[in-house]
C-alpha cells in the first residue's frame, strides 16, 4: 500500500477497519483482514457421507443421531455475522447458511441440569479430535449455526466443510470445524484449547483470551 493511497483513504482494509471500529464492531486488540485465513490444529479430515453422523448426547431427554441426508433435510437459515480469532484477526459480514443450533437442541431436549456443552470436532485420529466447551446459553441462540455454506458457496474442507459450528459472539476457536456432535453437561469442562490455557468463555469484546 503506497503512502499516498493510505493518506487519501484508498487503503480498503484500513478504511473498513476504521468503519467497523466506529460502529463498535471491532473488538479491542483485533484488526480487520480482507482475507479468510485458515487456522486449525492437525489435518483436514476426509468426509465420507456414508459414515458421517451428527450426535447430540449427554444430558438430553432424546439423544439424537442424524445421518448426512437427515442433516441436509433440516430447515436452514442465513445469518450474516462477524468472526474474531484470538490471534487478532477479524472478518466481517460473513454470510453463513446452515441449520440453527436451537432447532437441533429442541429435538434433543436438554435436561434441566444441563448448563454447558462440549462441542466435538471430527472423530478421526484421536490425536486430532477437537473439542471446545461453552455455556449452553451461548449455543442456544438464533445466530448460532451448524453451517454448510459461506458467502454462497459450500464450505471448503479447510474451513470446516462439510459442516462447522459458527458462534459469532465468541472467539472463533469456539466455532469448531468438521463438527460431529454436542455433549450436554451439568458443569463446565475445558476443551482442547481451553485445557491449554484459553478462556472458558471467550468473549472478544471483553478480551477473554486466556484464563
Ligand atoms: N476442528 C477444529 N476446529 C477449529 C480449530 C481447530 O483447530 N480444529 N481451530 C479454531 C480456530 S483457533 C479458529 S480461528 C477457527 C478458524 O476458522 P477458519 O480456518 O475457517 O478461518 O477455527 C476454529 N475451529
Ligand atoms: Mo483462532
């Protein structure tokens, strides 16, 4: 970016970042990126639609197990939301399409004692099994999706395709890629990054990065 362009506000990234800051949408310590970085631990898992399932278990009245065609048959909605990675980049106005998590929880009927959820990534090699924990109230929101599509295209495998969780109001490590299940719990337990010191909740506007 030439200095001249920057001074005259032709740096698209800087201009947008200023706008998001003014609108109160840029959390403290974050910067806007126009790209969509790929960030995860381990390998992108293979997807076999014949073997794939999605389960909701633990403290639920009706444990749920959906095949890939069953998941595809559920009603979808579109949510436009922002995405904040704890490594300090944020992307804005992502158009996600997917199955709203409240609809899935409604079918499984959480028991009264259920307060927290362990979200499970793919169940391939145990070394790469990804988990992340969050309060049930943070998952049971109309803008939280099991996302199949992003900006009008099927989700790329490296971004969590065929299915990823999207929890827009928490740091992006809570948005598990290749999501395969939810386990309802009556206490909070740390997931993969949380065990390594990341925050149990992860509100980007409160900078809940660690601890
Ligand atoms: N299964 C799985 N999901 C994951 C991760 C991971 O390592 N494994 N990393 C998280 C982190 S730290 C971020 S920032 C986002 C990044 O999503 P993206 O690669 O689509 O940008 O995925 C999250 N979901
Ligand atoms: Mo992240």
